[in-house]
């Protein structure tokens, strides 16, 4: 069974002949992925390719691990949707042919051809979650109820890696950089909130309009080591998937690490 549209798209001749009933080969790939079409509905695909698609599936891990390939698929899918309607659904705005969404307080946009634009760096850990949000956000409102990464759909099995590369790595930054939380509030349009879960510091970051992120930090005390946990609003299960959530949180962590180094702090590694 195919896991993403790229696995299907690379089997096609990409001529956009429309003989399958879809406007583009990428649209056809999406229809096959959703079960609305079968691979053999493509009139240009030959028997040898049909027989060999299982070999392509075995190579899908390499595609998934390639940020450029993933972004290509997402950008092609964006070309097939109505960005005007999408703007209302995702909490953005459609201006001059571009859908604009604020990420960490900064404008990030995509046009009808899938081209990205922003005043901040266009990097995979921002771009891929942004496009995933645009494509799949159901518009569920923010609830103010916070859940852990484990409580996101399919998050439990991924949590050990998220804990290592996200929460534990961010904790080491917080331990080393005393002004981390006040600085990220001013730099990324965050806000300090009343302590959640008995933490010493709680900060909410507006990562996406309908997907805020909560960082809770407990200082070292009485011989008990410090700790840090990352939470997501319950709306994430309707507005974003677990892969994009992982990418956002670990990407933020890497950015904080780089900022700490620029401030002259040395982050211990484990």
C-alpha cells in the first residue's frame, strides 16, 4: 500500500495528459492515495511499471528522508487547492494571489503555484509543517487544553526520539541560557503564561495560528535535576499531523541551540 503521493507520482510519465480524468499527474497520484482511483486508471502506465510498484514502495523511506522530495510533493498538492477558501480555514489571509499565515509571529506565504515566500529563512523544518498545515488543517479552534506529544495521534511510538531530540535537548539549552524564555518571548511573539503543571516557567509560542505550543520548565531544586516538557493544544489532532509536530519542535530546539551558541553559551551534549 502506498504511503504518500510521491511513491505514486514517480511511477507516472508526468505529462499531465488528463486522460485519467484528473487535471495533473500529481492530482491523479493524490486520488490513488485516497483510494478514489486505481493505478491502472492511468492510460500511459505500462504493465511492467504496474508490476514493479512494490519495488518503489521499498524505496519510500529514502524519499521520506529527503526534505526536498517531501517539499516537492507538498508544493504540488498545494497547487490543487483553493487558497482563498483555505485562508479562512487555517486562520490566514489571501492577498495578491498568496496565502499568508503567521508562523512564530512572522509572515510566511505560498502562492497558487506552490512557491514559498517569507521574511524569515525558508527552511525545511518550517516549510514542510507550514504546507502540511495548509493542506490538512481542519480549522478546529484552539481549546486551551494541552496534551503531550504522546497523546497526538501516532505519537506514542515516536515519543522516545521526540523526547531525546526535542525535550531533553531543549532542557540543556534552558539550563545553560538563563534568559532563554524571556528572549524567545520577545523574538518569536511568545507570551509568558500562568504556570502550567506546577512548572516554574510556562511559555506559549504561536507556532501556527491554530497550533500553539507550550514549553514548561522546572528548575533544578533540592538535588532534583531540572526538566522540560513540550505540549501542544488539543486542536493539533485536527489541524496537523504527528510528523509535522515533531519537525516543528525539534526544529525550534535546533534554532534555540544556535542562538545560545551565538550568545556565547556552550550547550552540553549527551
